[in-house]
C-alpha cells in the first residue's frame, strides 16, 4: 500500500472514480492544466482530457449552477471551490436547487454532485481563505456534509460521495493536507457516509471532533494519559447526517464529553452535539458537556491565527475542568 497524504488520496479517489464511471467530471478554477490551487487534481487533465476535467470562469455561482445542470442531466460533477471562503457564492444554487430538487420533483430528479472545498485555518492564508463554517451546510436539508481527517478516510469517503445520489459538500482540512501521511489501500474500498469512527478507545472522557481537530485530540489524549485520564476520540467524518448513535454510545460509556471544533462557538455544531447528549444521555453524565472552539470572530490574520485555532493546551484545560467537576 502506498503512503499518501490527503491531497494525494483525494486525487487517487477522483482518478479511480473517473476511470470507473465516464459520467464523473471534474470542474473548477484552474483544476485542469494547473491541477488546482493545491495541486489536488494534478495529472487528471492529461489522463482524461478537457471534456472531463475543465477550467471554469472565475465565478463560484457559475460553477455551482453548471454543476446542478450537469447533475440533473446524467453526469456526476465534482466541482472544486478553491477556498471555503469563496463557497458562499454557491449558496443560492446549493440551497434553492441542488438540495431541493429530489423533494420538489417527488423523487423524479436527483442531483448527484460533489462540492469540494479546502477549509479551515492554519496555513497563514489571507482573509476569506481560512473559513470554517461547516454548520451552515449541516442545516440544509437535502445535502450531506463530509469532512475527512486522514488520507485513507479521504479516499474512501470521497469515493462514496461521488457515488451518492444526492449533493455532498466535501470539506478538506487544508491544515493537514500534507502534514499527515499513512498507508492508503490501493484496492477498491468505500467508507459509508453517516458513520463516525472511533479513533481511540478510552473509558474516562469522550472527545468528539472532525477534520484537523482529530490530530489535536490525538495529541491531547497522549498528554491526558500522563494525568491518568483515558480519552476516547470520536471522529464524526460525516457532519450531516450525523452518527448520533456513535456519540451517545461513547458518552454513555465514559460519562463525560468534550466537543472540539475549529469553527466559532456561537451556533456551531458543538451546541447541536451537546444538546443531543443532553437529550439522550443526561442521566449518564458525570459532568457538563464542554466545548473548545474557534473564537466568535472573523479568522484573524496570520500573526494571530494560532490564538484562534484550538490547540492541545486549551483542550487539556477543559479536560481538567471536566474531570474535576
């Protein structure tokens, strides 16, 4: 098995799906000869040609509108938006059309498209390039929201997203795009959407997280072990539909829960997860559910970016607070 990073795993998934199914297309700004801003689609243009890997005008609204039209006419477009901060221009087509067409046509039409975008801070990018507003998309009925945290998961989840009959927003944590390498099976495999993963088993406290925050949680788990706290880590992988059963099963075992996400706290998915735990497992809790999140501000410029993103020390302080309750 080759050792790949997330960029390489995404590229491999796209290549395999394009070889398997001629209806799979890749589209976006500079995804063709240039291979995308992060070189995620590098080499696909040479293999599949300009009719299946094509550059679009500098218009996210146009990209999404075209993708919807292609999807309802028998294609499976994978549309790349260069940064999550540019994805908001797609919302009209995504919410009003892509997410609703199956319901609007009573099942006669489906919209099998994937909207890919790098998200999150951590690479010292300018304004609009470091957004983490996944909760916006998790509240839109009719679409799925997927966030991988490792190369192997990125490949398996993206292949499932491409084959899904409905729209999927696929958010890639660019902070760990090339920071993590692992062996990725070169055989056919899919990871079902809507299923969380137990990254690490533990008995004292559950951390629920996704994307780049999974690596933070793994770092924290090692430090917590030195303080005699055995942490269990749940990687949601799919934010909507959320695997609530996996969350509740873990919290019922540990009796304590901490949600870690990079997005701002106000209106974030951490609140939804905490509410779910309170509804389903309140009597099993030994302490209140806490959240460690980004700040309720616009992502700051590079010099102060590290103060915005949750780090191991912030998470560890919350673990100590929960354990001392």
